[in-house]
């Protein structure tokens, strides 16, 4: 891949990160809104990991409430929450795998 192609891909990634940060600020609950003002890639990545962690913590809490007999918790709500957190974790794992693969490809390039 040429230098111009790499710069183009990096520009596209930065544009998508800004769009994701903007969309998450407008569409997510208040406790998810931790994206940094600058919209830097590392800040967006960190905020995404925080969201995944929050989803897992919330689903675990809901499951514990259901198991202990909380009448406000429905089994369907618990199952949907657990499935959402599982999918978010799998997505995060795939993003990590792609980032590692891209890093390895860049490091193997001749200068």
C-alpha cells in the first residue's frame, strides 16, 4: 500500500471516529457520554471500552437482581441485556484483532 493510500485510510478512520463520537453523544444514555472533546482516536477507543464495561456491569447487576427475586426485573429484560453486552464484547474483541493486524502489517512494511 502506498503512502497516499495509507494517509487516505487514516483520514477515513479519523472521520469515522468523529462521526461515532458525535452519534454516541446524541443517542446514548447520559452515563455513556464520556467521549473527549477533541475526538482523538485514543479517546474514542477508551470511551468505547468504557461503554462495553458499563454494559457488562449493568447486565451483571440485572442478572443478580433477577436471581435474588427482584419483582421489577423480567427474565426477558435480563436476557436482552446479557445478549447486548455479549455482542458488544465480541465486537470490541474484533476491533482489537483488526487493530493488532493493522499494526503488524504497518510494522512489517519496508521503509
